[in-house]
C-alpha cells in the first residue's frame, strides 16, 4: 500500500490502558506510514510500555496548549456553571465538563502550516468534536476522518445526548470503527449512516503474547492461579471475582487456589475491605497496573483469566470487548467471562473458555472447579484459544483491514 500521512488524535498520551492504540500506530509505522500523535493532555503515568520508547512515540506526540487565556476563560466559565448547577451529581458535572471542553477547544492550530494528512484517525467519539468543527469551518479540507468508538463514548444512559452531540460527526466522518457487534448495535441505534460503520476489534501482537515459558502445565501441588485484569470499576466485576473465590473456598472446599487482581480504580479500597471481611488475605492479592511486559509475566504464571463483568445497574454500561481476554488466550490461558456486553464475542465458548450468565457466582465456581479437575481439557482450551486469537486478533491482520478502511 502507498505510504500515507496519518494523524492519531487521542485524549491523553501515554496511557497504560490504551495499548491497542499504540499497537496500531507501531504496526502502521513498521509498514512505512508517517504517523504523528496529537493529544489533548499529557499523562504522567509511571507505567509505560516498551513500544512507546522503542518507536520514539513520545517524540511523535504533539500536545494541545495547556495554558492559554482562552482556556482559562473556559475554566472560569465552567466553574460559574457549576455554581448554578450545584445540585447536579459529580458524575454529571464531570460529563458536562468533558462535553463543554471538547466543544470549546479548536484543533486548527495543530494542523496549521503542516503538510496535509491523508487520514485523521480519532480514538473516542467525544474527542473528535474539535476535528469535526475544523472540517465544518474548512480549516481541514482534504483529510479523511476515521473515528473509533470504544464504549465510554457511547454510554447507553446518554444515547439521547450523544445523538445530538454527534450529529455533525455522523455526517462529516468517512468511517467509524467499533470493536464488537454489541457496540455496533449501540452506535447503529443513533447513527443513520450505518454504511460507515466497520467492525474492527482492537488487537495485539501475538508474537509478544506468547507462552514461551511453557508454564501452561500445572503441577498437582501448585496453587491454581486465577487472574483478573482491568480497571477496578463496578461493571468489570472485580468484587464478583472475589466472591467467586469465596464460594470456591467456603462452599466447595477448594483451598489450593489464588486470585491476583491487576488494576487500579475507584473500587480499590472497597475491594481491600471486602477481602478482609471475607478473610481471604492469604489467597486474594491486589496488584497495581502493569506494563505489557509485566502483564505477560503474570499471565505466564497463571492458569485462568476471570472477567465476570456486568451491566452497570445505573448506566447499563458493560465491557465492549475486553482486549485482556484475547491477550490471555494468546498466552494459552482459558478464559471465563460473563455474557454482559461484548466480551462473549472474543472467545470460543466451550472451546477456548466459557461464557457464564452475569452475576451467576455458582456457575462461575462450577466452571473453575471443572478446569481445576480436568487439567488436560484446560491445556487444550489454552491451545485452542491461542489459535483463535492468532487467526482473528493479531495486529497485522487487523491493520490490513484498517488500511482497507483508510483506502476506501
């Protein structure tokens, strides 16, 4: 394919949880495309991934000006609005601030006096608003606009608002990508341009996520290690994972197990209290966020990935894909997930793992017990999972499809 100039627009950079974006960027660079990154804020995260440094992505990133008189005016205006709306909940105020901000900022200063980009690829719908504004004002004229939705930009509880907020985006963008049929259904419910919607999962480097250590075989006296990895928020179900372990120990009498919870988020302290309350301190361990490299090490020492997500009782949000499910399968780990949202599309139910009804702690525990007692089946599931991911989620295959979207 002919080399292209591609701009990636993201909310912040770098971000430890957005490896799927960096995998896209790196693969495009290795194919000879010229890529620049545009971020609205600089993330001061401590955990970074090797590919950010190996490909000098920090040097390719342009940050939106942090302090300007115009931005200061915006902040003053918004906090005056807070005084008027002081009865609103914090989540609603945060949401208003986000929408106001992306409607307020101007992207034209980024692209002024630069060679034109063939494609401007924006990750997260809400982040595309300044780009759409620049297109409508003819500040951007010859670049194709591709927007990837991920889930928080299509919160089911705010679809009426999104229909209005994204009105110009739907007409001006050339293509939209979504990671699962679940998210495609949500977007299709408010977007009349269904021909622009492309199903494109987020992917991974299956050569990197490779169980070269061969630890997939479990010794008889070795604890059965279960891994939960994700942001510690209600709809990802970290508390449910702890209760599943509690049921296995106290109702099924299975003690030679352990659960490692990798991630950070607002539920962290509540989860610690739950672990203490259930007296599971000896078998449930809270770990911090991990780089890709450290996550691979943890997966190589584990025997199962558990992701018992739910539909959030307030917003109805659910996991849209859950890339960690594909990462685990690539590492030859069986995966045990709920049927909430789009997670269920990312495995072979009964072959590389199991899909269980959300909140069904008993059924989750039964499936774990089955895998503990059937080591050969667990290993075969791991092998099937790696083959499935290599054929459907490898970043090279997905960037082939992405290039096709750019070209079309």
